[in-house]
């Protein structure tokens, strides 16, 4: 059966577009946030046996979700990324205007009826973009979604393992370091060293924790492009006033993870734990009391090298984030059929404007200004083409000059009239135009 035939049997994501609304399938209330930030709702891919077989060649098991385990591994389900890239390839999505932003409201499903994790309820993916704006867009969108769920106090924990060459240098030095301390490590970690030294960095055993304190850091081995990429991601977080912490022990599987890996954690929960259990911090016998499920709200990773490991000839850049919490508010899971059609497009030029853009967009979202944006598109021509295709009557333009002056240009596409508007006044200005 051809990919085209398979595609035609599925229910289309976008049903129809009217003058005032765009109708969607596979969209719930909380997904409106994702749509606003440029994501398209789509039916979750089916994980096939071939996807699972491919995943097994890369790893034996990607995480242990167990409070009593000494290992604090992250729930990175590589079979989901594999099924997503397979769908991308089968449906010839590389021929579409890149990058592609997807929102999946439901967990990926297995054709083998493998039991899925009950706490997973949505996934955001950006395919076809290697820039730092992709990570920033994922984190900002997830932050807003978590706020709707009631999680106001969050923190990003983040690290970078860099590109292929960076990872190779880091792995070599890390192996040499652990071999020097092998007699001081507990038995399980001595066995793990034979498989992958990265596995040892998350060990919670007291002996290994002391060894890990002086272990080589991935960031010390980054190539110049990887260092610049990571620095830009951190600058986005600072521009968005999102608290973050560099976690040197946050390491993904080197067989498919590249560059950034990050989690969003519930810092309010940690604060309450300390207040309720003041002696807990002093008792070295209490290990890893906070379970992965309670502390971690979302996990994100870049996987640029995975497509070639699957046998795909071209490298497909990808970065995604999975929300790992149970929905606190049932109304946010309710299906919605349509959202307001954007009447204004957002165009940005240069890194300075990108740094400000996500916070500006959030202010417009809060006052419900329907907006079309393409932040992940770098070239002006690609953005202009998208604007023309959508036939929106207004454009918001922010270049380097406007970013420095904290202003934007609001242009009427039909009359070519334009005004310079301060960022503080932009929301009110756009509300008047909407009327």
C-alpha cells in the first residue's frame, strides 16, 4: 500500500477554513496554546514492530521509572521519535515548507498494543530546523501549557552534549576517568562502564555520586558551533525570564541524542518537600525520595542524528518535548473543533528580534489576538511567502532596530500604511484593529 493511500485513509488534520475560523481535528483545549505558537495538531503516529526493532538496536531500555531504583534515568522513548521520522519520510514531508511543527494530544500508540504510560498526554515536535529558536519555542509553549495546568513554579534543567565530534571526545575522556576509579564504584556501575560511560553520570549510589562530582563535563568538549547553539538557547531562556539550571549529569543516549537535552521540573514541589521534611536534607540514607513522575513535568531532547541510524539517507533535524504529567484539569482535555483565524502575521529579522519575539507573542496570546507566526523560519523570503499564502490583512514586523528600541512596525498589507508601535502598547493597538 502506498504512503499516499495510507495518508488518504486518515482523517485530515485541517478540515476546513472559513472567513473567521480554522477547523481542526486532533485538538483539545490545552492544544490551543500549541496552535498559537505555530504547531499543527496531528494524529499521533502508530509505533510499528519495525520501529521497536530499530529502537532495540540503539538501546536496551531507555529509562527506569521506579522510586526505589538508584538510577535516575529520563523517559526518552526513542521508538516514538523513530515512528515520527518514519511518518515524515513515508508522507514525503520533506517536500513541504520547512520546518514542520506538530502537536500530538495523545501518547504514541503501538501496533503491538504495548501498554502506554498513563501520565503522558501530549507531545510537541519540530522537524527540519537545527536552530536554537526551536528549543526556545518548545520550552516557552510547554511553560504556558503547564501554567494552565496549575504549575506556575517551574525550572528548566538543561545540558548539552554537542554534535557527533563533541560526543566522541567527551565519551573518550569520561571512559578514561571512570577506569581510574573503577575499584571505588559499586558493582552495577562497573558493569555499565563496559556498555556506556554516560549511564554512570545519573547514578545515585553514594560512592558513585562522589566520583561523579569530579567527572568530566560534556560542555567542556563542545565544538564551537555546539557551544554557540547552547549559548543561544540559554539567552532565550534569560530573555523569557524562565529560571534554569545547568545540570551536568543530564545526559541523553549518545546513539541518537545530540546537542541539547532538557527537563522542566516542578520547583514548587521541591520547595514543599524541603519545608515538610527539614531533616531529609541532612539524612544521607534517604536516597532519591522524589520520584521522577512527581518532579519532572516535561522532557525534551534534540535527535538530529537519528534519521541516518534508521537508514534514511538524508539527515533530518528534530527536537521534541513530551509532557509527562497527568492532566490536573479535565476541561483542558476537551476536544475543540475550531480556533479563530489569524488576521495578523508576525515577521522577525535577526537574532535580536528572535530573542524578544516569544515574549511579545505571549502578550498577544493573553489578549487573544489571533496570530500567524513562523519563528523557526530564518530566511525573510520564507516568512514573506508564508504571509502572502495566508492573506492576513496585517503584519507585525520586528527587525534589529525595532528590537533595540522595543518597538514593532504594524503594516496594513492592503494599503501599505504602517505605524511604529511600542511593545508596551502593542496589545491594545492590535485589539483596536481586530474590531
